[in-house]
């Protein structure tokens, strides 16, 4: 769901008209500013009878040959040397993370030089015959983050070929409007004491993010302490799963908010001090925005756990009976071990293992849910993921890394 703002409408208008007039576009901005989302939204609005859409995601290992092959698969030969998009349409190619490819010994990025060559001359060379291949009726919409963190500075020669649009973070009142709009629509059918929390919850969530971003800085031992606007989105993804038969009063909604805050932020913290500081920050936000005390909302100062694993209808509910949850996981572990071709596991369902399985399942069941597990060897990461995937009815495939494992083995 995209909530339009003045800035997003401006961006989409500029991009749309530049592409229709065959101008190449480059979107630049920090992570989480919505470059890819806005670009994809513009492409969705184009007439599919007139335009073919190609989306390319660049990486550090993207070579000029790989990029050329991707282009040519989506082209057809019109004459001996001229190639055009299929079905008589024009093609718009979205190239995401354009500045990711590694530089070579001489400081250039061959895959980007292929792009520059095509923009300048509308052709590249056939890699077998060394003849020219002219490519017509194609336009580029590209996006990249600011240099740093594996992203490189692109050459001025290439940059000068694009119409550059710098996308910045929206102002706080715009962020508040975006997320409060989504939340207010969800809460329309709830009781009044919950329905009118949309603005306050949104402000508290944004303030929580801003405080955590300042307090928790990445270090060589905590390189994953990086936060951006996507963390706000992840919190609202969880809040939007609430159901009026489960959330019946203000305190229960605050418990859901606390749970999502723990999942988005606290789950990545490594030390006891970091966790204690997080509880302190949460307590301050609860007192300031909701006039509540943390230990009154969270009994025994234990964060609530919400999940949908124990309901067939998929309703997101708080799990209050820990013993029932433990028994449910033990029964699923037994079913897993009795399933043919499954690697038998002898797991002890102690509290941390139970909670970690719930956390893993929460991510696996989210749209585009991706998970990075950090821990020492023997901490049970693989076993917990296997059981979580089994509960979610997800087929698990594991890459076996060997000494000679390379790109060819990965493709197989």
C-alpha cells in the first residue's frame, strides 16, 4: 500500500514524463527513501500494451556479460544488426542498486560502462562475432543508494547521461500521515478507545525509531546495528495484523505495540546492557504518549509474545499459555521426526528455543520475510529454522558449502 504525499506525487510525475519522452532517469537517495517502491509504482501505471518492463537487480558480482545477456534475452532481432523489444513494444528497464558492481583493477565498473556505451551510441558489441548490435526502443530507469557499505561512486561520465532525481527522507509530519492513514483504516471497526490511538501510536513509533537510531550506533562488533525507515514499516506490518476479537482495549493494543517493538529492534541487540536500555526507552515512550508504566502493561516486566501459529484461521493473537505453546511445538517436532526423509532432531524445548521459534515463524510468514540468524556454532540455528519451516509448511533447501563451491555450483 502506498499513501501518496506531495513529494511522491512529484517524483512519480517527473519520472513518468521523463520516461515517456525517452529520457534516462537516475534515482539517488539513502536506504529506505522509497526509490524502488516509487519506480515500480510508476512502471505499474504504464500501458502494458505499449511497454515491456524489465527489472534488473545489480550486485557486487554483476559483470558486463551478465548484464548484456539479461538485456538480449528480452530482445528480438529485427534486422541483422538491430534488436528491439518483443511484440513491437517499447521496453523500460529498471536497474536497481546500479552502483553495486565491484570496480576492476583500473577503477572502472565494466557493467556500467556497457550502459554508458549504449546510451551514447545505442549499440554494444556481439561477444562472438565482434560485430555491432544496435538496440532500439529501450529506456532506462535506474536507482542507487548513497556511496558506502559496498556501494561505489559511479563515474561522472555515466552520471552526466541521466536525469538525476535526489530522493530525500520525508518530513516527520509526512511520515506520520503515511502510517497513521494506514492504521486508521485498520482500526475503523475497533472500539473508540482503540480507534483514536492511530495518531498517538504513529507518533510514538516514529519517536521510538529516532531515539534508537541515535542511541544504538554500529560498531565493528555490532555491524548490524543499522536502522532506517523500513523498521517503522515493519512495526506497522505487525500492528496491521491486529484483530478486533483479540484486541479489545487500549492496554492490549499497547502490548501488541510493545511486542512489535521488541521484534523489530530488541531481537538484534547483543548485550544485556543494550536490552536494558531498550526497556528504559520503551518505558519513557509509554509514559510520555500513553501515560502508562511498562511493568503495568507488561506483567513481571516480560514482553508479550504474539503469533498465529496456534490458530488455524491465522489470527494474530497473544500467547498467554506458555505450557500450551511448548506442547504444540513438541508435537510438531514429533511429527517432523516421523516424516520420511527428514533429518531427525532431538531438541529440548527450553524457553529461549520456544521464543526463538516464534520469532522465526513471525518472519517467515511475512511477505518477503527474510531472516539473518547470528550466533555461535552449536546454538541451534539450523535446527530451529528446520522446525519453523516445517510448521509453516515451507520446503527448506540448504546450500552445502565446500572448498570448491563457486558461482557455477550456486546456479545448479
